[in-house]
C-alpha cells in the first residue's frame, strides 16, 4: 500500500468524524437516497455521514440531485447543501479554503474523476486533508462475489479502483497519498457475518472491501502528468 505505513481496517464514518471535529469541511456527493420514498429518505438522511458531519464540524455539502437537496431543505433536514456537479466545482461560489474535503464513495460514479480532483485544488490549503473512499476491486468480498457468480456492480458505477491505480490518479492530479486503509461502512454492522469478517480483515486489512485514502496537495504542483505518474 504505502511503504513504511501500517494499513488498518477501520470504520469509515468513525475515522472521518475523528478527523473533522470543529474543522471546516466540504462534503462532495453528500445526499443520495434519490430513489427512495420520502419517509425512508428522511430516516436514512438522519443516519447519514453528512448528518454526522454537520453535527461536529462547519460543513458544506455539494450534490447534483437538485430535487433531493431541495426536498431536504423544505423538510428542515439539511440547509447546508449546494446543488452542483463534483466535476465542475469551479462553477460553484465556494470562496473558502477547507480543512478537510470528503468524497465518500463518489469517485467510482464519475465519468472524469480527474476533473473533480483538479477542482478540489482551488479549495485546499497546503495541509488540507482530502479523504476519499471507494470500493476495492481487489478486496476479498468482491472477489468472492465474482467467483460465486453473485457480483453486481453498482448501477451508477463506471470504474473501479485498487490501491495502486487510485494512488496513480491522485499523483497525476498533484496529490500525495499520506494514508491508505480499508474500511467498513455503518450498515455493515447489520450483517450476521460482520463480526467474523471484521476479525479477519483487522488481521488482513489489505483485503478489505472498501479503500479509504487520505491525500494532501503535492508539495510541488509543477510536475507534469507524465512525471507525476512515473
């Protein structure tokens, strides 16, 4: 993963929330639930990462689902979400520099993920933490689903990542990876196999089903894409 650094298997939401306490946070792709009925939307929204981020940090969200964003605003669930495209962040009136930028399980949905990373740069300080999570193409859960014929890609997923090509993408767009782990998400705890699986993945974290990366703006943005990916 990263030479000289221990890879851990962690709770995605707990890990992120520990890093954002009382900090200024931008949360990309933050709502979801667009295909659910209204009561279920509200229930899940109040259990979501964005709801938790809003309670512990100075948080602004960005999401392209205009109808859902407006619905949550009308219902008094969220009033801190801007409608926008993560691949065109430069079009939004986000003047601030953020301490943490969270892009949880969004990069696999994007046609041009490099555009999102380029747009993030103008919103970063030199020490901004950019936290991304995405399904791990070489994780054991996906492998077992594949060999048993039960694997189904997410309906809006257009690419998949492993530790190496995600690091290469970040380097190409002038970000240095400072931590790389695997993680589980909050709803995993509902699975009957979770307790057994968690023990295994804590011993073998590089096989976890979801990648969790912390990156920061590269010390020098003068490298060409070819130099950065070498």
